[in-house]
C-alpha cells in the first residue's frame, strides 16, 4: 500500500511534465537547491539542467528520493 502511495506522490509531482520531468519548474528548482554541481564545481542553475544531468541526479540520490517519497506517502 505504501508503494502505491509513493507512486501517486511521484505522479502528482511530475504530472504536467511526466514524459520530460527535467522541464518541471518544481523539480528543476529542487535539483538546484539540493546543490548539484556542474563540471567546473559551481552550483548548477535550474536553467542548465539537461535530461542527462537530471538522470545523473536521480540515480546518484535515488535512496534520498525514495526516502522522501515514502515520507510524503505516509503524511496522509
């Protein structure tokens, strides 16, 4: 049951940009505030997030992202 609710939370966060989540202003802002660095070691601006960088971010931080989805699913 928790996994289904986690899926619903993820779907709700990415819904308007389901096929291209790196275009979502909310998700881009979250990646930017999480402190992702570019190849020169500078903080990455939200406008510079590409599909590859978004995928790298989600793979590198998948445990934290799943922990957040579980927390959000258990709030209700």
